[in-house]
C-alpha cells in the first residue's frame, strides 16, 4: 500500500474519501481484505474512524463485510451491472420525465456542456475522464429530478458502476462510441418525446441485455438485412 498519512484526530468523514479513492484507483484490488490495523497504521490514525468509514463504504456497495473474517473490497461483476441496468431502464425514464422541463430549458446548456466534455475526453482517449463525465451526465439527470429516493439509488449505483468500469476497461473500450451514444441521448431528450426517451434509455444503459427490453425495442434493435 501507499496511503498518505492523515492527522491522528482525523474524523470518519475525512477518512472516507481516502479509502474510497484507494478502492477506485486499484490500490485495494477487488476481493482483497481490508485489514483495519494495517490500514490505520499506514494512515497514522486510530481504528474507530476507519471502522466507521468502512461501514459507510459498505452502504455504498464498495466494501463487503464477512462475519468473523472482516471487510473486503467488493467485486462488481457483470451480474451486478445487469441487475443495476434492469432497474435503471425502468427508473431512469422516470427521472428524465421529472427533470425534463429543466433538461430542455434552463439546464440544456449544462447538459450539452457535459456531453461535449465527454466528446473531448473521447477524442483524447482519456478513459478515466470519460468514466467521470459519463457518470456525471447521468447524475445530473437524477439530481434534476428532485426526488430524494431516486438520487439515493443513483448514489449507491454510481460507486459500483465506477468500480466496475475502473477494473474492467474492456467495458469502456470505445470512448468514441460512448460519446456518440450520449449525443444521441441528448438529442432524444431535447425532443421531449417520452416514448422515444424510454426506448433510447433501454438501448443506452450499459449492461441491459435483451431481457430488459420490451418487445417493440427488441424488434427495432434487430439488424436490418
């Protein structure tokens, strides 16, 4: 490990981002044990604030606690992403519907700016910035929906999605394609057509297999001959 030391009286709130970042950047690999004594020593802090931070990370889905064995970095696999996707394809259209007046009005410029930033990151082949901006676009939609439970769900999913993308870059192998999909998402949202938006989200969400799609979308997704 190579963790920067913190102040001895550091609060759990200050420890949290340090450990979270170490998980997301691969310092702590998926599935690896998080030994409290070792990490606390490395950080130069006592164990109670670290223990509280690990509990918060467990709530976020980044840490798994096993009785009598301790805490481990979560492993986010394709099945986890598929389950998140199955919920997103149903809830994200609702989030867009609630935020549509803002996304097509006062927030349209902010939305487009993020889409353009994603394009810039893709052009530079900056995968890390692509991931950050990709998630920021969807977070903006949930924040604009002004629905606390929806936002709480997104916040839980975001860390798992980020962890998955950070450790499986094959899922993000074509930044240009990701940017193009978000330009299309922006275009469809600006039409205000809720049916078209619903269909686009079902095509758009990473990890949504065909069982997540309604028959009309499955049919329209088939290649033409």
